[in-house]
C-alpha cells in the first residue's frame, strides 16, 4: 500500500507512476487527497474539542473547590455538549479512515524509474540472453507426447480425478519432479536461504498483506471457511514477519520453500495450454528476502544472478526480461522475468519472476526493522527459483534423443540416472 504522505507531497509522481502501470482510475488520486484532507480536518477539530474538554474539566474542579458551584455547573453543561460532539466526530473520523483505506488498497505499487513504458508483453525489454538453441531432428516431440511415450505424466487421469489442469506425475515423471525440487531447494540453502515448509492455505489477512487481495481475488481458490489456497509460497513466507519488528543485525532475512501452487489461470486455447504450459496446480520453489530499503536493489540484482546461475546449471537456453509497466504485477516496483526456450514448441516459456516490492507489502503487513532504535518499514522481494512445470517441459523437449531424454548433469545425482527412457 502506498503511504498517504506520498499523495500529499508527490502527487505528480504518483499520477505518472500509475499511468506507466496503465492504471485506469486516476481520479482516485484526487479522491484520496480529498479524503485525507477531510480526515485531517476532522482530526484537528476533534483534538481541539478534547483539549478544551480537558481544560474545562480542570476548571470545574477549581470552581467547585472555591465554592462557585453555579459557574461550575454551567461549564459542566458545555463539557457534556463537547463530549457529544467528540463522539460524533469520532464516528465520522472512523468512517473517513475506512473509506480512505479502502480507496488506497485499490492502487497498485508505483514502478521504479527503470521500468519501461508499455502495455503488453511485447513491450518488455530483453536484458540479456544465455545458452544455445538445441539442435533437434525433424521427429522432435513436444513434451506432452514425450510424457505419454515414457509414461511420465497422465493428463487424462488428472482430468478424471480433479479436472483439467491438474496433471498426475507417474513413475519416472514423479521421480524427475522430486529431483528438481530437491536440487532447487539445496541450491537455495547453499546460498544462505533458510528452508521453510509453510501451510498451503492462508487467511484473508495474509492474502491482503502480499497484495493478492483485493487485486487477484478471482484468480485464487477459496475454501468454504474463507481461507485461500496459495498462488505462491511468497504469501505464507512473507507473512511470517507480519507485525514483526526485525533487529537490523538479523537482516537480510532470506527464506526459501517448496510448495504446490494453485491458480485459476485465464482460459486460452491451442498449444499455449497443452501439457504443462498452463496448469491450475503446479510445484514451485520460492525465495524471499526482507532487507533495508537502501539495500533492496542490490538484493534484487543478487537474486536475479542467483536464478540465472540456476537456469545455466540446467543447460537451458534463456533470456531475462525487464517487464514494462503494463505487464507488471499489482504489488511490484520492478520485475525481471526469466524465460527458457522450448525447442520442440519453438517458443519462449516463463519460468521465474524476480521482483522488488519496496515497502508496498511491508506497509500492509507492518514489517519493520529497528534502525537507530526506531522502527522503519523494510523492503520485501521474492522470486521463483524455480517454477517446475515449464522447466520440466523444456528439459524433456530440449534434451530428447531417439534413445530417451538426457538428464542435465547437475540433476543426475538427484534423479539417479543420466537418461529417462
């Protein structure tokens, strides 16, 4: 959530940032400023009345002590009227504060100055590329045919048990999935991240804290008791520090976790949704950092390099994109996407987003750290390290041979073999 003083002091910056994010309700900026002015006016009036009431109460005591009962009773009547006024002002103040808060949470985070303008993925900037395109013969197969050939994933069984978008990993497919999870977790732990095994469901406060609510309510699965299945481990991990003041010497906070993730993906057709390209339940290993504001962009570059090295270790062709304003998430100030190249499908597939949220999430969750004895809002960051479905798809497609699928060298100790056949 954006701090209210930003609207009072830097209205033009707020408006320009929202325009870059293609936010369609710019009139809310003026509404927020107007509500804040009303709130401050009512607060000042209420404070003056309270001060006058306190002073009058002391005066009543003096008058009663001196025997001037008539004057004391007159002031008592005024105090009673003032108390009724302050009660009414208190109700009005609560209503204004609620309306102000409910309006503020509708606004996305402002983009960092380096975020390019644009509305669609085609406007994203390619920061750098790595790896080489594998040379496959004319009989190359997409991953959904490879998984069928070697009995790795049963998409029809998942459709029977749950519905479309819930694949069942079988035999060596399950083994490959487990190998990827273990490798990704160990890679993160070796880099100083503490492993967690968080709940797969969160309450409304947690979903609100990371910005999923009210922005992405329609994309999450909600249970009958009001909890939500997590769309990413970022939600439970970051909320571990909700309402916590962190000692500065304990920063940066670095967390990692494996979880399944659940999303009501927008419907589309064709190869975009075949196989593992788009599913409603998928596994992902996440990294989260909580840092001092002046160190957050250094931490972001560190996390990007961390994910890049992980993708490189798998031998996959990749590219890193800086997302434009219109393609960024609601809560992000700057996001880098990682895409790997699917040689069989001849297209790029997103496998990771690494983002700096600055103090947008910490303002919502009251995540602070103590600096020079005073609590200060921290900055939060997160990234996929990595999302598994499209990584598995590209490994199966890019390393396929007539005799089977070669397992990347870094993954072989976890899988237990150098080939899938």
